[in-house]
């Protein structure tokens, strides 16, 4: 990538980010204003100006909507200033959520690929599996996550695996859909060519279907990794987990620590964005390795 | 054995009363009807006709990419399916059909990998055939880095790498401009003259058909059938200049008349 296109990519991102921050500040002022006024009235103090009010909305301890800089400070305090081993370190909690999200993502991708191969090569499976695959995603994850975790707990599976299972449950779906499409992507002449060579099914798979499915796989994996993060966080909520970003969200809401909630949310989205970018980068490298860079 | 008989008589392809009907939701489509044709070793046969006349379908039947619904066909004395299993032919598609994730050399090597040919022999054949189509030095390029004409030449090299005695070509130069097409026609002709391969060549260009062929099969549509078979006695070694000679023009006129006659019953409906 040349430097010019890099700046071309960065400028729109910065513009959008600034607009979001601006709206966030405006919203914070309006949403925290009522509490601020209330404080002055309780103190029987009518001697306040608009500036007092606005500046007050920026530094409440438990604001309805924390201002961006408060969240940023909290994130900084709990990542850079805390030791990783500390129970208050956001990095510690992120690590726990990340490990189950990644395990679930890995398992989900594997399951998705295997299911897609089964579906593509077996017409009966195509008819019988696909409706179930789709039905599986219509069940609200919040409803089944606690049951899955309780059931797995009862048979002695604890810790990382139950949470990873929820991530897997969510992330296999886009991989199945993408891979079925990708494995069926080769055009007719490419398939006919294999037929004229009297190629076996295995040869057609390795030399034609699999390579042509890879761009689809990476697109699906980008979606899968993001929802694997969601899955891991959701899985932490119903179990009353003591660690992980989900646990931080839960604890924050118990004690009305909005800044803590928001910093966990921001951390989760930063992680998800980094993961998606990483998968995108790997996809790009694979494409380049396959000589497809001009198409990508 | 039929195989021996056919090698004695030099018949590569024998087609008897062959018909092919596609069943569609709009009713049957008669793609081919009562085709009789025999092609001998070393023939260069062009199938020419308007679109919808079944010329590509006929080629695909020979290649066992479609199955006839009636009649018999033998390729090298066996059924098309057996011939395909023996990898008896090389097929060149209308589009180059190169795999975009493989370099040119790897594309040409593809059939050889599938046939299980050792890497040294593979390398030799890739090199030899790429040089034959003037693509030496482009081994490491990807298809998208090459022009359309070069891509089509690579696909011809790929078909030749199998070292088949029979080449089936489906409008291989249809999408190329006139100058590139002339050049590739010349190369193909000199290749044919050198190797004594049998070529079945689908085209809708009259000059191309006349220039290349030892026999021209004129087909007509709805139902697809053979209208005329024209023998050409032009010398095997021909330059592009031959297209100005009276013999060439006479052949071209006969082909044109055949196409017109085959087409004529279509007109009143318009």
C-alpha cells in the first residue's frame, strides 16, 4: 500500500470518529444535565451558570452517559496503570474473554468448514442440514447460553469450554454459509476442465473447490470472529462469572458503575475491531500468495 | 477389437444418427438431430454455424460433457466416456478457463498433476508447450497479468501438455481481436501440420474455418443438424495470404451459401 492511499483511508475514519465523539459529548451533556440541576436545587443554590452545568456533566462519578474522556481515563487506568494480574486490570479480563472467544472461533470455523463440505458433497445433507443450521441461529443466544453452561457444568465441563461453546455456536454459522457458497463458486468451465481430465472428487476438491472458496472463507471468518466475541461476553453474563469483560459489564451494572461498563464495552469493541482487522490482513496475505491481489 | 479396427481405418470419431434433446420446462429443445459424421486421424474439422445450431453441444458430446439421447458415437473406437477416462483428448474452452490462483506454468501443469506425472517430466512438458505457444518467460505470471490472447495461448498449451492425439476446441479465438486471431490461427495451423493431430474446431467465422480446416461441417439450427460437409484441398502448409486466392474464396462462398440456406427458413417468421 502506498502512503497516499493510506492517508486516503485514514481521513474518512478520523472524520467519522470525530463526529461520533462530538455527538457523544452532546448526548452526555443532555443526559447528565438533569442530575446536575438536581444537585444545585438540593443544595438550595440558584447561583449556577450554564458553564457550571456543562462542566459538571463531564465529571460525575456515576453519570447516565459517561463522557468519552472519562471512559478513556478509566480504560487507561485499568490497562496501563494496573498490573495484568490485578483483578481490576481490564487486560486481565480481556484476556479471559479473548481466550474463550478465540477457542470458540477456532472450533466454530472448523465445524463450519466441515459442515459446508458435507453439505456441498451430499445432496441429502444439503436438504436436511441447512434448515437446522438456519434454525440454530433463530434461537436467542441469551436464552440458551445459561442452559448450555448449566448442562455442561453438570457433566463436569467447566471453565473455558462452556463459554467457547457459545462462541462456537454463533460463529460456525457464517462460515457454513460462506463456505457452501465458496465451494460452489467455481464456474462451469473450470469444473468441466476437471471432468475432461477425469479428475477424482478429491483432486477436484483440493485443486479447484478449496482454493476458490478461500476468499469466501476469510469474509465469513471476519463476521465469525466478531460474533465469537459477542458470544464469549454473553456467555459470561448468566453464569455470574467473576472474570472477563462480561463479568465487568455485570458488576458495573450491579453497582451503577457506568464508567466501568462503558470502558468494558469500548475494550470489547476495540478487541473485536482488532480481530476483524487481523483476519482481514491474513486474508489479504493469502490472496496475495495466491496471486489474487488485483481482485481483492 | 473395435479399437484395432478403428486404428487401421484411421477413424478417430464415428457418429451415427446421433440426436440430443434437452428437456426443459418450456418443452423439449432439439439441440442435435440425426448427426452423421466420421473424422479421421489427422483431420482438421471445423464445425461452423449460427448460434444455436448445436456445434458446441456436438463438441461437448464428443468430450463426454453431454450425453446423446439417441444414436451412437465412438471416440478412438470406444465410448466418449471411456475415451475421457483414458484422457484421449485435450479440450480448449471458449474462455481460457485458467485458474486465477495458479501461475501460468502451474496452470499448464494442472492436468499433469492430476494424471500423476512426475515433476521432472511435468517441468519438461510445461516448458516445451509454453515455448510452443510463444509464452516462454511467462511461467511465473498470473493469468490476470496476461492479455486475453496470451491467456488463450496458455490454455492451448495446457491442452497440449496432456499430449493428446485429439484436440477439441470450442471457439477458442472467438473473444480475440482480428490481428491476434490471425496470428493464433497461423500458429495452430503450423502446429497441426507438424504433429498430425486430429482437431475438431468450433467457430462461427467463415475465414477462420476455411483457413484452418481440411473439412468444414456447416450446421443449421432448430433442430441442430449438419447441412453440408465441405472438403478442402488447400495445401497443409498455408500462409495467411492464401485467403486472397480464388480457391479459398470459392470455398468461403460455398460455406456462406450453406449457412444462408440453413438459415433461410428462419427468416419468414421475422
